[in-house]
């Protein structure tokens, strides 16, 4: 993958973020998601790649989506052939309610190098580079929290663990609280929270719990770029989901995946903030029909992480942002 593609992918996440941000706080999740999907699809069509979406979004909620298997990009088979993992609006509820940490995200790998995760759930654990190698998704909660605290040189009471606020996490939350660790409960957006464990002064030390499997693959790609650690194990709710997983090539349904098994080879990760969170600042609309975006682009080959702040003239954008312009 050519490094020059990195900025092209940032333009794609910027387009989706600008489009969906118009619906921030308006209570309409589907409209926000549709705006992000339409803008991202149109922006892909300006990039000379031969891309295939292998991790899409929306199946679980019957929302608009860039579907698995969809071909994206303006290239032909003679252009770079890449697999795409994406979520045009990660945190639909966050955007619709004006909450914290909604992002638009794209991860890219060479063809065949992403785990083809079905649209089911995944048990996850993520930490930053300083605690790489000390987590074990099959170990007790106490062991993971204490081992990470030791690796970070912190008391357990100084640890911050991020967990999705879901009924299924009642026991996990109780165990973490019993250890005396701090907890940040989030309503959505565990990609942003997972990446934040490797993100400077985010204050987040550990992500634990069950979230979406497609989002797990995207997080693994980001953690590879940041040299953080991530593990995941698929969690199935019914036989239909197991059948779908086998159809996608997953043979061992109980397997615990390491970071590099989900995102192999060299990968890129791009994200743009929609609402402000621990990772990125959200879109801001300025007088004179202008807007600012805050993005990050990473490459695992070099370990380079770039943050990009851009100011956009909404009157001159070459695409229509789903009725925004």
C-alpha cells in the first residue's frame, strides 16, 4: 500500500464525519448513519484503489451500510488491491444524542489480511504499549487488572477501565469495582475507547467487555499501528450466527484471536472525530459556511501517527453531503 494513500483515506473519513455531524443531537440515528454512509461511499469513488469491504456496518441494526463484499474505489484491478474495514459512523446513538466520542473510521490492509468477522459480538481486551504482553482474555478479571496496573507502575486504585454500559456486563463491573479500580462506563463507541488505551494522555488504561466483532477487527488494526495489545473472542447468540461465521471461513468458534491474527501484514488506520471524545475533537461549524475537522492517520509499517486539523469550505466541497449542502 502506497503511503500516499493515507491522506486519501483521511479525506474519506472527513467526508463521512462532516455529513453525519449535521445530525448531531437531533435524535435521528438512521439519518445520521445514512448521511455518513452516502458521503463515505461517494468519497471512496475518488480514490484510485480496487477495494473490497470485508468489515461493513449496520447488519445488526438493519441500518444503511456499506455492505460486506461491496467494491469501492475508482481504480481497476491494476491499481492497489486492498481490503477495507470501516464504520462510517461509529457511535450512532452518540451522534444522535450529542454524546462523547463518535467517530468515522476506516482501516485498510492488503487483500486477505483482515479477519472476516461476522456481524456478531466479541469479547475484547485492549491495552497500550506499556502493558503489551501482560493481558490474557482467558484469565480472571483480577489477574488482568492487576497485571496491567503493575506494568504501568500504578496502584490498582489509579487504574481506569472502560466498559460498555450494558446489562451483560453487570458481573464484570462488580468485579472491577471490588478490586478498587476506577471505571468509565460508555454507552457506545468501543473502537474509540479501545484505541484510547494507546493514546497519550487519554487517561484510559484498559478496555474490557463484549462489543461488536467488526469493531474489534478495526480496533486491532489501530492497535497494531500504535503497538498496543488487543485480544478478542467471538461470542455467538444463536446457531444462525455460528452458521454465518463458518460460511465466512471461521472454523474454530472458540478461538481467542491475537491482534496480529485479526490484522495481518501492514495496515493503515484513519479516523475523524464527529463528536469530541478521548481520541479526537468533533466537527465544529464556523461562520461563513466553514467547518473544522480533527483526524488521525496511522501506518503500521512505520509506526508514524499523524493528527490532522483541517478547515473546510462547505460551499466548495466537490460532493453533496446527503442534503447538507
